């Protein structure tokens, strides 16, 4: 059951919509199911002699009295509107049940507390099987305004109770950080114009993708304009500086403020993670195109550890930076994988923020690494799989982190992103694992690796050795030995990184952990070499070079 609170100033106009045919003739049998006084609320849906104006005057009675007291100045935003809709698949409620829902919602939100004879006037109109509209005028009989602070959150909380009592689908509770959903008019416009999504949603996705890739707010506006999006900065009259902005789709006349697209797309929130001035020290083109991917994988591994650190502000900041990483990963991924990765990025946008204020200053490593991805010319094969593998586990960890803190919508969004990443991983990893399995070493070498597994990870040895991915792991261990590593020590190191109890395919997990481990070592070695070019390296170990070709994967839905 979904409530959606908004305010306005036109009682007569809203009544006209509620009792009218709808924008696409979708309204059927509009009538009042509950009101502040069923005897005193004239119902145009049941009495053809009642006019919309008569109903509006009855609802506006206290508003008009207060207007006269104020010398003709009408109280601002005096119309309170709250559609309440059941979830898809729920049974249809009857009029009596909807009446109870309406009375409980107006009581919970402070519009008409139970037993308060001075409360606001309100009606609940039903013109469809699956929802009602509650309309109230927010001036009480005593002339005061009702206490409706956090009314949206209170309406949600009451709807969760109603769902349980009425046997309806239990929806996820929100925390007031969700973006505003498109209105019915916006959806109707998109449908009329043949657009895949309403302008508000399209602008939101474009804004997130651009913000993930740019280095300053100036760049943010410039890139949006290059996409044909209309940008209207808001300049403060006091300071003369930009302190807000709004966007409109190409050729459209409706502008949406950044905060109306999503809370973290407001100018102030963007300024927390993007410099407001032009950046002069931009990242230089790297000689090794794999280097940004190594840095990103390493930074994501750090983010995974941060989620277990107990520092919620830093963890929330890393989840925001991870969301940017997904957008940039989708941008640079090969065509066949792009749609699935874009879907993961879109889903995770809801998991990137919560009521916990993010510490963006602590996420510099991951955010910079993610932006570097946009400067790479191609995606290295084996490293790409390891990166996606790390990303899907970070998404699953994010879902668990949100769930522990009661962030139900964010947890569900992170799980959805995980499923998209998992599908991408399967499409890329399975051909690569098959390629590795064809390069399995000699039987004597395999037997030696089996012994190394039993010594390094005895508790999981049987599952590893019977895993279908064991031949691929044996092949990657052979490559590691060639590069100077000890198989048993390497297995012990990667097995200790995270538990294997919940791993469905432990050999597969270890294969990509080894790939990622050696990528991380290669990055560290390069950093040391750059700091001291004349200093010989202290180890003879070399990174495991695995870059099999990426076969074109199948797309499944």
C-alpha cells in the first residue's frame, strides 16, 4: 500500500480531477467513501444535483474564515492531497475497508486526529478499484494549521500496519530519501510522446551518469548541455553565486530542480562530492590501460572492508562512490554487457543514499579510480571479470549492510543490482572459465595442487576439488607458479580474505580472488617503482597474466 503526500492551493481544481473522467477516461464510478462528516459532505458522485463548487465551498469553509481574518490573504498550500494505492497483485478492497484506510491515514498524519472535533475537513474519493484519493484543507476549525510534520513518513508507517491487518502485500518502508516518482500526468505525457520513461526519470538517470564521470560541477553542467539537456542555473541574489539548478529534457518546457530529481542531485549535495570550480590537474592518460581497472578493483575491495568497520558515515560514502563506479563500468563495458550493467547502476541509485549522512571525503580512492575508468580505451578481459566479480560481492554486502540498519528499500535495490551483476558475471565468466579449463596442467601438477588445497584450506578442500571450476583454478595456479608464486601460500592468502562457507562454487571464487590479488600486487609494485625508480624490487613474484579473449555472451531476460 503506497501513500503519496503532496500539497497545493486549488481545492476546486482537484475536485474536478477526482470526480471527472480522468486524463485518459480511466476513472470509473467516482464517489466519496469517507469524510470528516458523511452527512455534511455533498457527494457529486452519488447526487447529480451536487456541484463541484458546492463541495469545494464546504471543504474550504475554515480556509475562507481564516482568509477573512487575514484580510483576504489565503493561507499558502492549504490543499493536502494523498493518494493511497494497493500494490499490484493485492486483492481489491471494498468501500468500507477503504473508508477505514482513509480515517487511519488522516489520523496518523495529523490532518484529523481521532476524537479531535476541531480537525481539518477532508474527503476520501474512490474512482478506481485499487486506490483512493484523500483531499483535505489544512485549516482547523479553531483557525490553526494542523501539525503535519513528516506526514509522508507517518502515512507510510500506518500503511505498513494496515497491510499486516488486511492481509496485503508487505511493502518496504521508506526513510524519506527516495526520489519523487513521476506524476500520472508525466507518465501520460511520456506515453503520448512514445517515450520509454517520463522526463523526470530520464533526466535523473542522465544526471547520475554524468555526475559519476565528471571532475567538477562546471563539467557537470557542460556535459549535460552537450547531451542536449537544458540547464538553468539558479543564482543567489545575496552572493551572486550559483546555488541551485534545474534541468529539462531536449525540446521540453518543464524544468525539474536537482533535488526534485533525487535528494543527492541537489546543488549542495553535488558540491559535497564535486568541486564547484574548474579542475586544472585532470588525470593524465595512463600508459597501461589496465591500471585504472586494477585501482578500481583494489578500491572496491577496500570499500567492502569499510562496510564491516562500524563507521556508518564512511560506509555510506563508499556506497555512493560505488554507485558512481557502476555507472562508469557500464559506460566502458563491451556492448553485449552494457544493458545489464546499466540496469545494475540504475537499481543501485536507490541504495547509494539513506538517512545516514555520507562522509564523501573518506571515499577519494574509489571515486578517483572510478573516474579514471572513463579515460581508458578498452576493458582488459580477465581483469574485467575479476572487477565484476568484486562488484557483485560488494553489492551483496551493501544489501546486507542496509538490511542490518533497517533500510528496506535500499536493501532491496542493492539486491536487484546484485542480480544484474550476477547475470553479467555469468555471461562473461563461464566462457573464460571454459577457456582456462582447456589449459589444465599435467596430471602430476594437478595432484600437487590438490595436496596444496588440502593443506591450505582443509575445511573446504572437498567442495573445492569437486567444484566444476576446479580445472580452471588448477590452470590459474599453474600460471601463478610460473610467475614465481607458491601455490599453497597463495591459496591460504586468498581463502583468508573472506569466508567460503556461503560460496556456492568455492573453486570459482578462489580463481577470481587470485586474479584480483595479483592485480593488486602489481599495482603496489608499480607504485613503489614509480616512487623509487632506481630501487630494485624486493620480490621476484610477478602478476598472474590472464587475459583470455571475451567471447560474445548471450543476453537473457
